[in-house]
C-alpha cells in the first residue's frame, strides 16, 4: 500500500481498536490497550504528518502478535480510513 496514512488517521484506527493515547512531553506518544498489555510508542507528531512505513510495519506486527488483528485486516482498516 502506498503510504498516504496520516497519524490522525492511524489514531482513529487505533481508537476503533480500543487504544488510548497519552503524550509524554519531549519523548513520544504512547498508545495503550491495557487488557492485552499492548503498548505502541511513536515519536511526537502532528495529526497531518504522514506515518513512516517502518512505523506502520511495527504496529502491524504488534497488533498481529498481541491483539490478533491480521496484517490484512489492519491494512483494510487503514485503506478504509484513508478513502
């Protein structure tokens, strides 16, 4: 998938998956899903910034391993939000 996903769009997908967001000033942004003990950490960003491919790949792997969300399902969610 050509990367045209913004952090704002990614945050909507993560919110749909019941992740909460917390900003650690000067450090990064933490997305947490306590019931599955899943923690995703990314750099500070604007909602309109594009998400780098390596960040999407890391999140895709962690969602698959911890939340049981397949890579295909995650990509489908991203495509739907980007449409």
